[in-house]
């Protein structure tokens, strides 16, 4: 086997329970918001708002929960995982 190819192989990373927990927070929050919207459909006003303003339609609690979950999952979690990997002495987990 060529030495260059061997050096390019990635070593399997040990994933700790902390990194799995941080990784799961975003998707679980998004799922919780979607379930909330399905269980209480009157919370999400999509059809016939009957004179409600923009903020009544835009700021719906289930939609905000989904938005917060997405922001955590895509923006916050990668940085937290990098910090966790540095603290635990592992390579960057993505």
C-alpha cells in the first residue's frame, strides 16, 4: 500500500456521551416544535387569520421552537462540539 494513502486514512473517532447529547439537542428541539404544532394546530395560524397582524402570524410558539432548534443545530452545536473535542483531547467531531 502506498504510504501517502495510508497517512490520509482517518482514524475512527471515539464519540462520548457528551458530544452525542449536544448533537441531539437541536434535532430533538425541532422535533418537539413540530410535534407541538401537530398536537395544537390552532397555535399555527396558516389559513384564514381573520384580521390578525403580521406579528400574530410570524411569532407562533411552535415555529419559534423549531427556529431555535435549527439555529442551535446549525450554528451553536458545531462550536460546542469543537470546544468539547479540545477539552477531551479528541480531533474535531462533526
